[in-house]
C-alpha cells in the first residue's frame, strides 16, 4: 500500500469557475515564498501597483489551456482585495509571467522587480475559496 502525502499549500487559495487556481500570499515573507519557490515560469503574477499587498499567482494548468481575459481579471480582483487599496472602487494591478519576477539579494521581504508588466484596473472582490 502506498501512502500519498498531499502537500499543504501555505497560501490563500481560490478556485475560479474555469478550474484554474489562484494563490495569494499572507505576509511579506509569505509573498517571497510564493514568488520565488512556488511559481512556475508560465504562471501569471499579480500585485497592486504603487501599493503594498499580497503577491497573487494564477497557476498554469496545461489541461485547461491558456488564461482568458476573465481569469486574468478575477486574479487581479483578488490582488486588489488583498492590497492597501481594498476600499477603492477600482485598483490598478500590474501583472506579468512569473519568469519576469525577480527577487534581488538584499532587498526587504516582499520586494521584487518585474519586467514586461501589463496593467488592468479592477474592482476589489473575491471568488470562492478552495
């Protein structure tokens, strides 16, 4: 008999209607862990622009295909909700592929540099949790 050990994911987890998972960091240290250890290069990474907040990752799933505009918007809404701008009616969210997110040595926890970002303005709301 083989025992299968299910990995405990230490982040907030959300399941979109399409089946894609979204993970959100809980603290600056947790954001570092998410952005540096738990991201695949083709996951999409999200963060509120010009504000502190959770790093949010839309997890790639080859069985489900490419991300749609709706899935990108839903992940961005989660990033907006878990930011200091939660009370705003619309929040600008930067996003890029995780392979373009870099954590330089010596910078504070939760600080990363991103390249090739796009911006989407969304309302801060949450989907159902996993």
